[in-house]
C-alpha cells in the first residue's frame, strides 16, 4: 500500500454520469490485484479531507484507471478535473478476489452498475473464461460490455426498464444459469447490497462457492476508523470485520446477512 500524489492522464465521460479516470502511478499499478480499490483525495475540493474509495478498473503499464459514477460532491468535483491535475491516492487497498487457477473453476461474474469496474481485472487475469451477468436500471448503467466481449467472455445484460438486454433484474438470468448446472463453477459479485444478498442466497441454495465485494461507506480506508464494519462469521460465532482491510471481498458463507444492512 502506497500513498502518492499522482497526475491525471485522462478523465472522460463514458455514458451518462459515468466517467473513466486514468492516473499515472507506476508503483501502485504494479501491485494491484483484482477487486482491490484506491482511496482518492480530490485536492481541488476545499473541505475534502475525506477520501473516496473506487475499485481499480484497469491497469496498463504505468497507469491504472477507475470507472466512476458522479453521484455527489466528491465525484462531481472529480468529473471536472483535467489531465495534468493531481490527486492524492492511497492504494492498492483491501483484500480482493481469488483469481481462479488454471484448470480450476469457471467463473460466473455478477455485476450491478459500477460493480462492473471491480470485475474487469478478474476477467482479464482469470485463465478460464466464463460468463458475466451485468445489470442496471437502464442502458446507460451497462458499462464496458464490449471490453468483456473483447476478452472472450460471454455477457448477459439485463436492464430494469428493458432498454437494453433482457428486462428485469440481473439475478433472473443468473438463477436460470445456475439451474442449468453448478459443478465446477464459482460466483464472483460486486454491486448494490440487495443484489449481493441475492447472490449469497443462490450460493447457499445451489451449494456453489461465491466471493462478494461488499459496498460499505468508508472513511479512513486503512482499518483505523471502523466506519466500514460488517458482521462476519468466525467459527460458531461472529464478529465485526472491516470491509476496507479484511474485505471488500468476502466468502459469501461468512457474511451474516441478518445483522448486515
Ligand atoms: C470498495 C468500494 C469500491 C467502490 N468502487 C466504486 C467504483 O468503482 N465506481 C464508483 O462509481 N463508485 C464506487 N464506489 C462508491 C464511491 O466510493 C461513492 O460513490 C463515492 O464515495 C461518493 O462520493 P461523493 O462525494 O460523490 O458522494 P457523497 O456526496 O458523499 O454522497 C452522494 C451519494 O452517494 C452515496 N454513497 C457514498 N458512498 C457510497 C458507497 N460506498 N456506496 C454507495 N453509495 C455511496 C451517498 O449515500 C449519497 O447518496 C465504491 C465504494 C467502495 C466502498
Ligand atoms: S474505512 Fe476506516 S476502518 Fe474501514
């Protein structure tokens, strides 16, 4: 984990309120594992002592990128930043996904909205190609579809308004696929908590392993403030664990959904 002030290489609109930000950060880029995140301090925000966490989307040479949605003060300010301006970055942070081993399980990736950002490096580094289930409210929420296809992955798209792909929730085609067979398959998911909970229930019901990237509000990002804790099973009991350090990726069997938000 490193803390560095790094220059923006590009910061361009992807669709609607989604943007792609590329920064030059050779030492951080070298260390990134799929599912890890970067904690950004937007130096142009006067009252922004607080950092914002973003999954590391892609790594290319000396750069890494994030794919983010402008939802509030920090991300709006970020979307106005230009190449050459600087950001303070701590990264790579957190415990990411387990990359499948050669000849190991076939991955089924499940993503809602910007959850796709956490999935790209996993798909790229997995020796087995699998299936990606991606869902969003509408067409503009479906991100980097072509990039996953270019990696040779099959992709199933759902939108709640039916403007792209199948109409409905991302869990519908996933359920149909799990009914077709689960042997040698493993689920990996990133997205809103209700989606993660549904994937966790499928994992139990179909007895298929699953790793879930939990989306909790974070402050320090490095294990100090305890803002980001969730209840996690430990032996016969449970304890609060930090999504920024023990997570954000957890084995779904360990998450205690009854007390999680
Ligand atoms: C591990 C991790 C990885 C993430 N990866 C990405 C990513 O790849 N792309 C991306 O666009 N976003 C990602 N997020 C969410 C991102 O951190 C928030 O959207 C961002 O911090 C909002 O900052 P803001 O100042 O613009 O919003 P604020 O003004 O602080 O809040 C605006 C709205 O965003 C909501 N919000 C704030 N934090 C979160 C959060 N963690 N999850 C859901 N809603 C939130 C607030 O409740 C509020 O409704 C990730 C979050 C975590 C914890
Ligand atoms: S965000 Fe501070 S402990 Fe996790």
